[in-house]
C-alpha cells in the first residue's frame, strides 16, 4: 500500500482524571494501604464550604445613611457574661482568641497570644492542659477552659481566670476527644497533665462527672458556687445541632454560648472526622441566634461564633447575623507566623509546603508555634509575634468598622441580617438572607 | 479540737447553699471558726464546694451533686449518702461519706482522701489524678476509667471494665472483679504495695482489722501508651 493511502491514526482523547477519585483521594488510598492507620492532622475542614464569602453587604443608599469614615464613631466594645456573673468581661473589640492548649502550642506562642490580645483589649483562652504563667501573665483577660480531661484543672487557676468556658465540643470534631502524641508530652507538659512523659495522651470526649443538659445545669451551679458567682460561664459547642444545643446551654445556665463551625481548627484529629462531622459556621449562626430569640435571650446570653473567621468582613457578617463576638484560632496562629513562606525549605523537608502544613501534632513546626521542641520554640519571638497579632486584630476591627459605617451603623452590633444578601442559594438558605437581586429567602418568603 | 475552736450551725432549711458557701469561702487558714455543722442538706447540690481552709464541715444528712467539689485542706463529713461527683477534682483534705455515693465519686481529683462508707456507683475514681479513694463497700462499672494517678481501694467487689484505659493509678480490690477494662491487668502484690494498702487502711480507720494479703492489685499493662494499628481492636 502506498504510504499516502495509510488511514490516519485514530484521534485519542486526553487523559481524564476522575472527579470522584481525584489526586488527593488517590494519595489517601495509597497512604492508608501502606500504613493501615487513618490520617491524623491539625486545623479545620479544608474542603470548600458555604462560607461568609458567599454573603455581601448592601451598604447605605437612598433609604439608609452611611456614617463618615474617620469622623463618625463606630463603636466595637462588647460585654460578655451579663446574665448571672457579678464580673462580666468587657472587651474593646468583638474578636476573641479561641482556646488552644499549652502542649499543643509552645509557651512562647501562648505568651504571644496573650500579648497581642491584651494590646487590643480582648481575651485569650486556655485549652486542654491547664493554665500557664505565660498566658495568665500576659493576658489581661483570660478564659479558662473546663474540659473533659480536666488536665491541670485546679480551683486556684479557676479563681485566677476572668471567665470559665465549659467545653462540650469543638467544630473540628463535634463528639470527639483528642490525642496529643508522645513527642509533644515534654516533662513540663507531662507534669501539668499528671501523665508519664512521652506517651500518647488521650483527651476524653465526654465529661467525667456530668451527662446531658440537666447535669450540666448542676455542674454550672457548682462552678458558680466555687467562684462565688463572679465569673461569666461560657458553654462551647461544636456546630452540629446549633438550635437545640444553644437552647439547652441557655437552659443549663450559660452566660455565653460559643458555637464553633467545622472550619474551626483542632490540634489533632482524624482527617475523616474533621471533614465529615459537623456543619459549616455559616449554617450555624442563624440557628443559634434563633434559639436565643425564641427564648427571649438574644443579647442577654451572648453568642460567640468561631470557625474560619479571617478578616473584618467575616467579623461584620457574623455580627450582622446576630453574634455578639467572634473567636479566632487558626487565623491568630497565621498572624503569629504559622505556615509562613520564610520556612518553605523546611516545610518541603516535611513533605508539605507553606500554607498547607497541618501536622501540628507531630511537634516539628518550623515556625516554632505548635511544638515543644526547645530549639524550634526559640524561633518565635513572643514580643514580635504578639505585635503581629495585635496589628492583625486592629486591621480586622478597622475593616468591620468600615463595613458597619457603610451600612450606617454607629456600633458594629447594629449590623443586622437586612444588611446582607447571598451570592448562592445555599448561603441564602443557611444565612436566611435573600439571594442577591431577589427577595427570595429559601424556605421562607418571596420568589425569584 | 483546739480550745479556741468555734462551732457554727447552719440549717439549710432556712439558709441557702450560697449563704453557707459564702461563709465557708471567707474563712482563711488560722481561723478559729473551724467546725461547721450543717443540718437539713436535703440533697442540695454543691454543698461545701470550693473550700480552701483547714476547717471541718459536718453535714447531717444526704447531699446532692458535687459535695466537697474541688476541696482544698478542709474535712467534709457527710452523715448520709452523696450524689454524683462527691469530692470531684479535690486537691487536698478529706471527704468522708458515711453512706453510699453515686456516680463519679472522686472524679479527676488530684489529691486528698475520699472515704465512702457504703458502696460507690459507676465510674468511681474516673480520671483520678492523685487522690486516695477508699470504698468500704463495692464500686460500679467503669470505675477508675482513664485513672492517671493515686489509689482506689475497694473492700467489696468491682463492676465491669475496672480500670479501662488506666494510666499509672493503683487499684486494690478485695472481692471479685466482674471484668477488667482495656489495658488493665492484675499485678503482683509486693511488700511495698501491702505497705501502701496498710496506709490506706489507716486513712479509713480500719488498720489491723483487714489483712492486705486479701487484696489483689490492678494497674496498667501500658500496651496502649502509644497508638498502634495493631491495637485497633482495643480502641
């Protein structure tokens, strides 16, 4: 046959990767097959979720008057614990630092959090493992977490605290306990937790001496008795059933309810838990607010929302949906220097990259924050890192004020759902605000 | 009792627990107001919680949840039964219950001594961190769950899953154990343990009346101290 008569090669399709079996999924299957153990990591949900990005503010126009930036005041203070506590906490900004343990974080990191928060007139929170001098000494307002493990729990520290947070759950793992691997159980951490050095330490998922909201009511009564009814008592729940959990926390006597969405970080939990249990922060806020409103307790019992708060817009949106304040954890660590590109070479040696590092439980953090290694810890200057956190908190506050003024509000708490619209149907349904350009709130009113 | 000791009486049928605890919290070391007699407790909660002075509080009747919670230094004597979490998270001092105790007696307690004259229900000594607990009767299921440090001495029997996921606490049981929890095993009773047990008898005022060799010792096999997939069936 003549070469010119050869049939042309059949066109081939491009290699096609599966959307279901994507590259990450394949890598996880191979990892599981090789090791026989599930993946444990830190941080919160990384999958794409409906979030505050899916909301927009409408701003002032014909019917509403904006406030002048740089001239007309837009207040930001918030008082937490006005229901029962003799000494409520007064914060200058509606952004608090979420609970993160000494053990998970280094002492200098806790000090830096205290320095940054105190400079901005807000609070920090202890975590599993007890209260350290670093954070008490550098936090003008410190919330003491009351956790199932009760590691380091003692009445002297309770009395030193400015508030008590009873932790029922957290957004990254509602219904889950914790695990701090042996390499982070240094002599100091072990002593604080009454454990042998170097062992893998488990944190219980349930409180040892109460079960259910009726018991919690009695437990809160005991904590109030021990502290002579001075301290605000928060109840923190992972976002799962926020309407009922908030209502039951109020019934149990909470001064403040903290609702933590699934983007909220953890020191260490199974990846499958982080990504598949709980609901997004956006989906939790209105339900929690509705519970407070139905009980006539909105603004009487304060609501703190956390999980994926990154900037002043997120703050403003959470407040507009009815929260009294927000809490940040992961974002605060980034401000300190976590996942900073300056350590790119070292992240690569750990098999990851800056921005993706989440093996906080392994204690090898190049930034010296989520570690107990004395050499790595030295990399974090608590004074400088505290300054960075204060700067970041200041920017978030200025951003929230900018938005609030544009909506004509003289206090960030005056922001309201009517200031918001949603970009997606999902966000409209979750936030219970209209889809942009319509008067349609899915499940409620109007039409396209 | 010292010559200068003053005795106070509080009747909870006409005073509140808040009033009682306010008065007790106001006491400092060296106070001569060291004996408090509380009547008509009626199962009220948080009686004598959060004390921090070397005083004695005698409660004449049954108490509710968390009696003697987070106690430091004080002696709290309950002439009746106790509800959930008696002496929870105690740091030091003595809490003694003449009758039975409900669940989670001595939970998470770091120090001090808890004596239960009768039986203790489930989860006695859960997450205990250094307390010495003596139960003259029996204990319920899951007692000493995740117990970290201290001793639990049981004159009677223990329920299911004793010492599940135990760390370094020592458990002494004279009677039967329905079952041991994960990673909890029977251990050799050496002389040092018999001596330790004898000290616990003294705490309970029964030294010389009971033979330490009648007890068996239980503690951690330490096989779950490091997470390993081969232990998956225990998790």
